[in-house]
C-alpha cells in the first residue's frame, strides 16, 4: 500500500516540528493583528489615507507591493492588504519551503528516511505526511488570522475581507508547499532543495513586479501576482484563491509521481560533475568554509541590495507621505531641525543594519550545524585548532555583516538619486549606517557566547534580533518603556544626522562585544563537542 502507516508518520513528523509550527503560528498571527491595529491608529482621517493612496500610484511602490485598488475610497483594510498581503504571503512561502525541506530531503540526506523505509510503511507515506502537516499548518494559521481580524472590530476590516485575507495567505503557503515538494524530488541535497525553492519564489516575485508595472497578464503567471488579484477588503474576489489551490493540487500530485519513480537518496536532476582537481580555495579550512556558504552569502547580499533599492525608490514621496500625520511623525521623532527624509533615513539605517546582521549570524551558526553533523571533526583532524576554526567562522560572519550593510546602503543611495532633486550624499549614509556596526557585533557576540556555553540554545539569539527590531522600530509608536528599549544594543547608537555623533557608546559596546566573544571562544575550546 502506498500510504500504509500514514497516520503514524504524521504523528511522528508533528512531534518533530511542533515547536517550529507553534513559533510560526504565534509570530504570523501576532504581527498581522498588531500591524492591522497600528494602521487604524496611524490613519484616522480620510485626508491621511488619501495622502498615502497617492504614494501607492508610484510605479516603484507598485513594483514593490503590488497594484493599488480602491484608492478613491482608501479604507484601512484596503491599505493593510495593499502594503502587507504580499510580504506576509512571502513569509508563508518561506515557512512552507523550510518545513518541507526539513521534513523530506533533509531527513533523507541524514539517513532518517532510509530507517523509516526499512519499516512496514507505504512508499508515499513519508512525503504525504510532510505535505499534509505543512498544508494543515498553512490553513490553520490563515484561519486564525481570519478570525482575529474579523473579531477585532477594526474600522475598514469587513468580515468577508478578513476571511479572504487569511485564506489568501494560506493559499500562498500551499502553492509553495507544492513547489518545495516537487523540488525535493529533483535535487539530491537539502541545500539544493532550499536554494532552488527560494530561487523560484524570488523569480515569482520579480515576474510579478515586472507584470504589475507593465503587463498584468505576466503578473498573473506568478503565484504571488495571482493572489493580489483578490483585491481584499475592496472587491473580495475568491477566484484567485481557488486557482492557486488548484495549482497546489497539481504540484502535489506531480511530487507524488516523481517520488514514486526515484531512488532513495537520489534526485531526478543529474548531479553536476565535480572538478578533477580541487581549486586552491579548497586547500585551506577557510576556503572550504567560504565555499560551503557561497550560495547563502550571495543570496543575502543580493537580497540586501534589493532591500536598499526598494527603500530608496520611495524617497521622492517621503515628505508628502509623512506631512500632516502626527502618528507617523511620532514614529520618527519630533525633531524640527531636519527634514522628514533625513529623519526617515535614521529609521532605515536601524532596519537595514538589523537585516544585515541576519546573514552574519546565520554564517557564524553554520559552525554549530557542522558540529552536529560531526563534520568539524574532519577539519580538526587536519591539525587546525578549535581556536582557529572558531575565528574563521567569526571573521566570515563579521565581514558578511559589514559588506551586507554597505551594499544595502549603496542600493538605497543609488535608487534615491533617481527620484530626489537633492539626494543625500553617499558618505553621509555610510557614516549613519556604519555607526551600527558595534550593535551588529554585539548580536554576533551573543551568538558566540551561546555557542560556547549553551550550544543547544544558540537559536535564542534570534529572539534578541526580533526584540531589537520591534523595540527600536516601533518603540516610539507603541510607547515602549525606555528601560525595555535600552536592552537592545541598537537603542544606544547615535541616530546620525538627527543626533550628533558620539563615540563613547560605540566604544563601550565594542569592548563588551570583544570581551563576550573571547569568553565564548574560551568556553568553546574547553567544552566537549
């Protein structure tokens, strides 16, 4: 039987991923509800909403968030869907890709799937259990979001629109569940599955962006463009959701078909033949580490460049966007000596520096992943010390963080030059952004300390990253207590040019970070693997 013991495997995979599922559910629902409430507080009058609707007609904004609809009578619900639906759908897609990769190809890569297949289970039971679990999670989160928005009694959020909003997000997650399931049958490694699936998602985003600006038919080819045709909270079209679910069903059936015809541990796409001789880069541990992280590094640098370009493209409309909106001005601060564009730039520097910290932390935590798979042992037998191995990963992480921040700043400047009559000099942006390097270093320091002392709890560093983002980004708007906000190292960085440059906090944070890194290295050197 193809699906023998499906229920048992479904329970097993649930036990393996319940914590991740819980975190994704709480995070997505909480962020959606908080943002929806914030929109109702930010834009209380028709004048404020109309001012925002004018900026949404900018082609750059259309490419970034999708085409505008209901702009003549711009309600809070339409505004929320216009600005948040696409990006939340992308998060649903990433969640689905990560979970499918973990529950299918990664288990097969680690030998767990072969162990399961040695038991009396159906050939398709393992893949089916993964697809069912991730699909159910998408539907559940979408339903919780729909209910939360429906009972929230928020101005401009109709019940029908809220239900459609939630299930549109679920449909986006479902279609990329199917994409990841198919890709898992084509590739041999979890890294390839993840990279190719994310690549397909990025292509879908770019096709949608081009289509939304120039050709709507092209946009409808992309799943991300198709879901935007629901026009949530305005016309509430359901046909895009149904069509997206149909695509998901087709992809799932294709994944089952491919899975039944391939060997365990193999992929249907031919493997790229390796070189006869290793490059000079692979002759050193540092070169090997860089080679293993090459795809991740390039992907994040490109993403940060696109992030900077996206923010820079709206600089021409900043003054009109913030003018007359007291809530948004409270978000930036109450300085009257500087333009809204300059004050907005300080906020962007915090956002981009935190985003640049993410690939740096990911890069360093690779050492933990290699340790769990016992691959570090092979390097350590070549004569390299744990001390050097630790600092190789640390050095790469720091360089990636700084390079990512610079690339994001450069993209911001290059894009803003095309839309501003008097653009901000690149040197000023670099000075403002690079002031956050000590704060970035402090987060990397936290990762090193956790890795050295509590290696099983290294993922806690992500909680601090999220905490820093929300306290600094929304602190002024949500009246977060100053003592709580000060727990983030980013809160102590001078916001240039609104604030004068102050070297003292930068030096103190740097010294603390260096001391913490040394403690983490010593703990790693002295502990068992």
